[in-house]
């Protein structure tokens, strides 16, 4: 077996030996079979390492020859075992603490509902609790898919439910059913309220004009309120001719059309910013005005500042001899501080401005996730421009009345 491994198993003690002619003790130890290594000469002592089993023999040799020795360091498995035994309480407490954290993280302690506007959050959370998701529920005690399905079945006002578990927090994201055009009683089309890609269509009444996966623009008719009858080829020829001649029916189109839509925000940041600050230095000039000439009581005409702002106050009195008065002018020095912004800081500022612009375009209650950030300018440009984009799946159906004329 390797000596290093054997030494670690038996334990290593680093010794410092004091006295005259320390080599005498070293020679006597070697004669008795004591293994010594890493010998170093210091000012008035020797430092070396021995195995733990040889410590008492070396100690007796040093004491018999009036040498002093002290232990510098202890290494190896025997000493590690002693440390563990001395600190068993601490290690046990740490183990219990880790187990407690693991156990606590296996439960749901926070439940949040998002994107709900008409349905109260407490109603959704009570329904989720009915299917196993509630504060204090173990993560192993419920299935997310079953909770989502159960909420959709119990609350018919919802068209979409997603349960997201992150750590000890559960987020229930919902999309409420919105039947567009409830305020329109007459015939109407369902048109797109914004651009997007069709993800899902629920036709309640009318004639479908688009299919899933199609790209639509704002104003496109999604569900037509004009229903054309299609001939049935199984009917007789005369009946088929009658169906072809039937006029289309105008109805109030109803349905839900969910599409993937995009929101974009733009922000920018100048790489160099200028800020004007006042230094605190002032220059004052007081001038007395008479009909004959002006007299300067204090100050000079030139304040001596490169940049300054001036405040002037005056008083004038007319008399038969002319105008008498005084002028008080105070100049405050100011300077322009130029600050150069690094590229990373400029990107951060431009991104924050773009997110603010994006939030102004999104509907209330929407939370941006998985932002796509695009830098539009090069590092050498004086203005760093940034664009952020985020996509959502939402109902884009909008009722539009039909002009029957």
C-alpha cells in the first residue's frame, strides 16, 4: 500500500523539537524504527512529521534527553473521527436542517391566480383546492393536469387553465371566456381585433372563415355572420336546385378565436449624457443709474465664469431731471458634466425603457415572460437602440355589425 495512504489511515502528527543537537533525538528515533519525514531546520528547532503510533515513543526519547517538543498539526482519519465526534451535535443539527428544508419544499405554500378579471380569485382557488391544490398540499398529492381539467369542468366561464409549480409557489393562469359582441343584438361578424396566428377556434354560430395555423390581420373576418347553405349531393336534383337558390341567412356570429399575438416595445439610451450642475460660486454686481452716467458700486461687469445663469433685478424712479435707479445682477456659475455610459449599462437602460414601452401597449394584468431582446445598433453608435418582444395566446375575436342594406 502507498505510504501516503497508510500515513493518512494511521494519522500524521507534525512535531516541532526544541533543544541543542536535535539530531541526537532524530538518530535515536530512527534506531528504534520510528519513521520520520519532511524534516525542516528552523532557527533553534527541527520540524518533521511522524505517524500517530510513534508519538509516545518519540515523546519518551525527548523527555529522557531534556528536549522539548510540541504538536504543530494533526492530520488523518483518526483525528477526523475525533472532530466528528466532538461536533456530532452540530452535524446532526445541520442534517436535520437540510431534511427540514427538503421536506418544507415538498409542499405548496403560496397559490396565485393570474389573468382573471371577472371571476374572483378566491372562487378559482376554492375550486383548485377541491381537486387537491391548496396551501399546504404536498406536491405528490395532486396532478397538475387533473387540477387544470377539474377547474375547466367546474368553472364554465373559463376557456383555458394552466397550473405552473415553481418551488413552493403554484401559479394558476386562466383565460376567461369572452363572447364578443354581447352588447350587439343584431347580425354581426366576428373580426380580428389584432394581427396574429390562429391557435384555436370555437364556433358557436355563423360560418367559419379561417382555420388553425392561418395568419390573420386586424379587421379580417374570422366568423362570418352571413351563412351560405351548401347543396346536399344526396338529395334529388330538383331539391338541390331549390337549395342553391335559397338566399344566405344573416345571423349574429358568436364564438371564441384564440391566436398567438406579439407585442413589441422600443427603447434607447444615449452613450454620452450631459448634465448641468451649479458649482456654488456666485458673482454680484450692483450698478447705480443716473441721468448722467452709471456708477458701479460693487462687482465687475464680467463675472469670470465660462458658463453661468444670471438673475437681474432693477428699480427705476422717474424725475424731472431724468431716471434714477439701480440694477442688481447675480451670476451663478454652472458647468456641464459629460458622462460616458458603458455598453452593458446602455443595454440595460435601453432594455428597461423598451419594457416600459411594451407594458404600455399590453392590456392590464398581462405579465411579460420570456422576453426576446434585440439590439438594433452597433457598439460605435452614439445611441444604443433596443427592441423587446413577447408573445401571448389570447382571444382576438371582436364583434362588428353587418350592414344589411
